[in-house]
C-alpha cells in the first residue's frame, strides 16, 4: 500500500514516486522507456483477471448454470449450443460476450437473430458456426455429425452438413486428411446473411499454416455473396476451391487435384445387376439434405422420372429424431415402397460418423430385404468412423443393395437402371 | 476487429449447453468438455431473450454501465439537510422503494411517517399525525427520485441531516440520512418519544460535529473503506461492524478536535460504538452514486436500483430510464429478536438493496462468515450464494476483493437477461421490520426478490431494441 512509510522506502531506493495515499496500491518497477506501457498493461491484466480462470475445470467447486459463466471460468474457445431453437440465440450471445466462438447446432433461429449474432461476433473477432450447423471439425475434433478423419492439408468451409460429410468420405478414400470443417449453417452464404461467417472463416483458414487448400461447399449461395467471397478468396495465398452441390464428387476431385492428390476410382460393393429390371420410377429416400439435392439434380439432368424425398427436412422431423439418428420413418417408407409396383428402383443414403445412428445398416437390413427391385445406397463414411465401415458395407450388400461411396456415382447407377 | 482463429483452430477448449449426447460424442474422442447445467426457463420468456440477443447495443452498453459503476470513487464530503440539499418542504417526505401511497403503505412505513411528522412539529401527537396522513395532507416521493437512499422505511423529512456523497470520476452525488442504531428506530417504523428525541439529538449534536470533522478530515473514501471491511468480515449490508470501526478509527482525530465539550464528543464516540450499522448510511449513498453513473444507457440490461417500500419490490434498469418494475414484496426469513415470531415480520422494505445492486451485501456473503446463520447456517452455503451471483453479473469489481476466493473481485452488475435465463435471483440480505407501525426492528435475514420484476424489465429493454 502507498503508506507514508512505503513511499519513503521506495524514494530512498531511487524510485520516482508520485503523491499517493494509504488506500492506494504502490507498484514500482524499473524499465526501459519503451517498455513502460507494456508493464502498465501487464499490471492492469494481473489486477483485473478473474481468479476463477486460474482454476482447472475439474476442480471448479461450482457447476455453472449459465454458458457465459462456464466459458469465462474455463476460458473456453468454443461453445457448443444445442438448446431448443427459441433460446439458442441468447445462449450464443452469452458465448460471444464471454469470448467464445459459438457452434449453434439448434435450428429454428430467425434470420434476424442469425444476422445480428454474426455482426456482433465479427465486431469481437469471433466466428459464428450455425445456426442449424450439423458438422464441425476443429483441429481433428468432431462436433455434431462428423466423420473420423486424420488431420491433413485441407480446410473446409461448409454451409451444407452432408455435403461436408461427402467431402470427408472421399478425402479419406483418397488418403488425404482434413484438419478443419467450419460448418456455418445452411443460410450463411445466402444474400440475406451475405456470408458474414464465410469471410471470417476464410481469413482464419488463410492464417493457419497447416491448411494448404480451402474448400467451400454450400447448399445455397446468393449471387452477390458468391461474387464477394470469390473476390476475397482471390486475394488469399491459399487456393480456394468451390465444391458444387450439383456434383459433389466432381468438385471433390478438383479440390484434391489442387492439393496435388488424385481421387482414386470410386469404389462399389455388391451389385444390383442381378435384380429384375425396374420399369417404374426411381424413389430416393434421403436423410441428408444436400445429398438429396445432388441426387435430384443428377436424376433431372438424365431425364429420369424420380421422386427424391429429404426425410431430414423440417416437415418430417417435427417431434421425432432426425433420420440420421433414427431410421423409423425411413423404415415405414421402405415398407410402402416394397408393396408399390410403380417403383422401379430405390436409392438411399446411409451417413456414418459421430452423432449418427450406431448401426444404421442393421436398422435397415430387414426392410431392404423385402424389396425386390434394384437398391442403390450411398454410404457416406470413413474407415475411422465408430460404426465400422466394413461391417456396414457387408450388412447392406447382404440385404441386396449395391453400395457406393459417392452419392453422385450411386445416383448415376440408379438412373441408368 | 481482426479475426483470431488461433484458439479455435488449435486444440480448442470446449464448453456446451443442451443435448448431452453431443457432449458425450466429444468425450468419446478423448476430449474434455464442460456442460452448463442450464434448463429452459418457464414458457413465454423466449421472445424477450431472442430480442435481447438481436440487440446489437447490449454488449457494449452493459460494459459501459458496469465499468462506470466499478470505476466510481464515492466519498463522503460532508453533512447537509434534506431541505437544503434536496429542497424538501415541511410536508414532503421521501420513502424507500418504488412510489407508494399512504393507503397502500405497510405498518413500518406508516409508523416512520408519523414519527417524521412529529419530528418536523407538523403534528402534536401520533393521532394528529395519523389523521394528516389519512387526509392526504402529505406528499410522498421515493428517495431514488431525489438522488437519495434510505434504509428500511427510508423516511427522510425536510429537517433531517443527510450525508452528501460525491463521486468525482462520474460527477455523481447521492444522499442518505444518519443511522439511528438498532431496535426502536424510525426507519423500522417506531415513533415513541425516545425515537424522536434521538433524531433531534442527531440533528442538533451529531450532525454538526460530523460536519466539522469531515471539513477537517477532507473527503472520506468510502470505496477504500469497503475494500478493507470486506476483508474484515463485513458484507456491507447486514454486517457493518468492521466498516463502522474503521470509520471511527480514521475519523476519531478529526472528531476529537471539534470545538465542543469532551462530554459531547464522548457521547458521539459512544453512539458510534453502540451502532454496528453506523457506516451503512454512508456506504448506501456511495453505492447509489456509483450505480447512478450507469443509468440511461440505451440497450443496457443492467440493474441500477433494487428497492422495496414494504409493499412492493421494485427494480430500475439502465436501458429503461426511471421506470420501476414492481411486484409484491416477499417476506424475509431469518433470525428474530426474542419475543417476536414469523407473523410479526413485515414484507421486505428498504433501499439498502442498493448494496446488492453494487455487488456486495448478499452477493459478498462469503466475506461474512460471522453472519452465515442468516443464510441457513453454513459457510459452504455462503460460498454457494456468492458463486451463484457470478452467474447473473457482468463483471468482477477489482477494487472490492474477496480474500477467501483468492481475492476474486465481487460479482458486480446484475444483468436482468442473465437472471431470467438462469432463473437465479439476486441474493438479498436485509433487516426485518415489525409489521405493525411503532414496533421497530424484529430481526434480520434473507429475502428473495420476485422474478417478475426482472422479467418485466427484460421485456421492456428487449422491446426498445426492436425499434432501433
């Protein structure tokens, strides 16, 4: 304390001491002129830091209710938010306030809230991932629906969950690692949001020296947002590749080529050739939204009569789990298909990885066995996925399906039939 | 601001709220992740919370508000009177809490008003005073509306002496009357002759001596006093024993030099020594002067006043101007003086919750193990209370530190959004007044503010953000 005695002692020791009082703190230091402001900053930081943050999380003697408090106490970098949508924006703003990058898994967040969150985060140098963000990988750690893949030279920006998972599946097949997937939510690249998070994500990936190629995959891209992002991308030293959802596989091949790798031949397991020739329409029962969009685009281009349904769309998931977690609704649809003589071919996706059903092939096996027309499956997964990729392939082929790793390749095979 | 992906893209530390399965999937990868124990609040609050989340003013507005309150350095500069400083006239009376009429006033407030009329010589006896009140011959105003605060009934009348507290940092000023001691006192609703005599002695003897002493001593730094007293077992609201002793210690030389008889000086020392809450009426206006600097910041959801009038609990919030958000006051629970029972306790009363608004009192319960019986009897519970308060506050006050929490700053700046989202109510310590006019204090304890005040305030600030 700056008592008369202490100030006298400091003066005797050769310090220049201004006037003070016993209720003030006296801190004396010797420093080069140019280091003084840094010293003052350091003192300020030490005096103002929260003591709680020095405590390891395991020893927190109090389990906070609020996300903001938890982030502050643990100095977390990321806040994963999966509360009901109507509360998600507030939780995200608490995370932003506390200095963490929010990953908003919740859906049903308004455009207005999304826009405001992204603006507030940008002001503080933070990246908002979501809302409705299904897939994120940060330095190899998967959040939400993420496939297991070794770290590698690719950094992905995604506004499409299953689109990103298709990238992961094919990169893994090519032996190329992916270090980050920054999932931004399906609306980020629309002109309403204007790619606010995409711009931040581009800058962050550019700054990461381990990222050699940046991929962008988005379900929906607004024309002016695309223009601005392409402009930003052209100024980076890291190459940026757009992976179009009309043909993900083709885009992934280009992405790999820029990274100096090659996409090997696309694997196929089992065969639908033996099956009676389906003369009716193609029915696609999808759990992944982007995969459904891609299948629709390919079927349409080939002039094939197709009915592609995205069972993960909001209209089907109200009050029940997503088909990537639980196949109940898909099993009902497959049973209908097995009795419907106007169906000539069946196409479906099976998505693996963290967060997905622990054994989707086992759930689907019997229903597929009841179908006599050709069945094509795009199995979106990697060798490291917790479901065991080979066992999923075996169960699906035993049920009579022809299994592809690429959704484009599965769809093409199906439309030819 | 420049984006910094370093924390995000290298070995990120993750917190989560929501679906447990998602956190477990991360744990399965060998990564540690902490879950907040948040649960959705009752239905109907989501709209306000989403609006608040969309309000781009809020983060900065709240930082500005809480920093202004924290950086305030209130000092007692002297003693004045309510007539002189606030222009109070003979039949005008200030009271604690949000606005109220005589008809809705509780026993202790009525008793205090009767006493104040007697003190001012406006009535010859209690019956006449009562009749004047019934006939609406008096004007009632909240202390907060005139830059003042008063403990318990908080009745301030024209002739009463007031401490003047100034904060040079934010250019604020606030006032409170002089503390009368415990038991049969005006602020608890007592108005017997001994009560009125004591008030007359305060005005005629104590106030001039203190006034002279302050003039000699110079401005008295209240924040520095609180910083020390919190480390000496006070929480600054229900326990002011250390603070009162520190005040006397620092001021004794200046008081002793006053040009009055040694008997009169001895009487002052004795009075201060016999009153554990002597300093409360200085720390309260200090807290008010600090909180007032945080008023009227558009978009801020920070509480700038919590106060009770014995009938209603009310709060004011920075982003909602002078509007009060009120709900029926709860009845405190705690320890009663001998001879009283729970049915004697009046609903919550007093402006002293300005201390919790400022981040101490119930918020710093862990500082005052000597009075933990008020909060259920254990030091552990006091710890939990203080830890909970960090969940609903915006900052930690580096000037007021809690020794037993490794000198962590006190939880400061109540955010109505955080209160509503977590459903954690501010912890409030309080004295307990007798229900009937004329009784006085019956004990001390703890009280819960009504959640509805915070929900209403949140809705109004949220609404204001819609139009910006």
